[in-house]
């Protein structure tokens, strides 16, 4: 074989490999990439989350406070993330079904501007925290959205689901929580406008609560009072 012919074969092979890698990279770039992989080792002890509640109050999430023994589910999202939007119904479903076992906390990595309006528009049935420091984003490995971190009540990482719940990630989440999730396509209407009914407070999902009960409504932890929900109580 002539040297020129050999070089042409090498060049053609290299070009074909580059085209394949480029197509593969573009395909994966547009997939949700659900995965339970995390740079944080399972069992990592994480410090309390600190930020601001939707009403601007400083908030510090500590497991086990006031006798609350629930594990903490930290949902990391952005108001501008398209995969977060597709994943939202699965997260609301989890918060609705598993709220007595897990304290769901939504951590917004996007700008806090408009966050409260977003929480009300989407009828978020979990607490939402904004204004997270860059240092905490690094500590909690909050670089990507969406993701769901499950922490024990004492702040140790149990599992991390990265990406939207689809395919294998959906199956793993369903097995972990013991419930079926709607996935990316289902979009049932979520009732809005919490109200008082027969002396009880009702959340957007139709759950009723006695006076004095604290529960996240439209992204903010509220207390059921005589006239309805009392924000920031």
C-alpha cells in the first residue's frame, strides 16, 4: 500500500469517528439524562440549608427541628429549566403522597425575582427556598437541574436522583418511594386557590387541615388559622 493511500484511510477513519462523536454528543445533550450518580458519596454529612423563604424571611432547614423526624427531600430546580417543567408533576405527586414521611424542600437556583408568583402559578405543594449562596451550591452539588436529594433527618445523604424522572430514573424513584409517578407526559390539572371549607384549611390538592396545622401551600410554609392559611406563621 502506498503511503498516500494509507494516510487517506487514516484521515477518513478519523473524520468518521469525529462525526459519530459529534452526533452522539448532540443527542445526549438534549436528553434529560436521568441518573442516580452524584459526586457526593452516599452518607455524606451535609450542613443545614440556608436561604430565604418566599416571603423574604431567612430560613435555615435543620432536620429533626421541633421534633420533626421526617427525612428531607431536597428538590433542586430553576424557573427557566424546561426539564424541571416536565418533571414538575412527578415532584408535586411525590410531595402530595409522601409529605408525611418526607419534608419536601424546593431549592431554586435561579433568580429569586418572580419566584413567589411562580410557586403560586404552579401550585407548589412544598416549601421553596431561594437566594442560596454559591458556597452552598458547591457543598450540595447543585450544579444541575432538576435533581432530588434525599437526606436523613440528621443531614446524611441517602440517595440522589439527577435529571428528570424518565426511563430508568423513573423506575428507580418509584422503587425507592414505593409509588407510581406520572412521568414526563401526564399533565392533570392541579386545583388552585386554597380555601376554608367547614372550618378547615384546604390545600390546592384538596387536603384538609385542622386549625394550627402547618403545611406548605404555594411554596410557603403556612399555618391553618380561623380565617384560612396564615403565611409565614
